[in-house]
C-alpha cells in the first residue's frame, strides 16, 4: 500500500535520484542536494512510499505566507493513475494550510493544467489576477 509521508534527512540521495528521473523525462526542473536537504529539514518534502521504495515526490517551496509554490511533482510511471499524485498534492496542501499559507501556485506544462484543476488549482486567481512572466 502506498503511504504518503515527510521525506527523512537520510533520504536526500533517493529524493535527488527520483527528481533526476523526472528531469530526464523533461517534466520537472533539476534541484541540488543542498536545496533538497534544506527543504527536507523544513518538512516541505513529501514522498510516496511503497515496499520501502520512494515512488513519488512533491515539494512545497515556502516563499511567504502570502505565496508559496508546489514544485518537483513526480510519480514513477509504474505508479501513475492510481491516485498517488492526488494524495501527494493533498498532503502538500494540508501542510500549506497548517503553515497558514494563503496561496499555492504551480508552473507546469500546459497539458498538465487540467490535472491540477481537478485539485482546485485555477489559471485565474480570485477571478481578477493573472501571472505574468518575462523571459531574460
Ligand atoms: C503529474 C503526475 C505526478 C500525476 O501522478 P499520478 O499519480 O498519475 O496522478 P493521479 O493518479 O492522482 O491522477 C491520475 C488521473 O489524472 C488523469 N490525468 C492524467 N493526466 C492528465 C491531464 N494532463 N489532464 C487531466 N487529467 C489527467 C488520469 O487519467 C487519471 O484519471 P482517473 O483518476 O480518472 O483515472 C504524474 O503523471 C507525473 O509524474 N508526471 C510527470 C511529471 C509531471 O508532469 N509533473 C508535473 C509538473 S510539476
């Protein structure tokens, strides 16, 4: 049975390797071990575990109570479409609520937007705000 829990300090390498799988697939961005280690210490890294293996991950990058970001969401292909991603998002949102964060944003591939919308994410924030980007 898949269990969602906080990643532990000793799991930095395992978490890094899982993120690297996502990076190779082209779906998520690279993270350093130093970054991962600090996020784990702050209890912001959630993993899905099955039979002692980490099969999914999501990270809450805490910027402020005003706005934080869901990043590094990845489930290994063999565990997809069985609700693991949704459980990870739920754990992250629960943590965000505990931290009294008002808004969680995520930047994702266009084709993934409908998936996040099912968890309550929306392209429009409060109906009148939009996110703008400037490429440098
Ligand atoms: C995104 C991802 C984490 C989802 O993980 P998952 O464990 O498969 O998610 P869930 O099982 O909770 O959700 C699967 C459901 O979403 C549906 N779904 C899959 N892709 C979808 C999409 N692009 N749009 C809408 N629904 C989608 C599936 O059909 C399935 O529906 P069902 O529950 O009715 O069967 C996983 O696909 C993944 O790791 N992808 C590569 C990394 C990535 O794209 N990360 C997001 C960028 S941050």
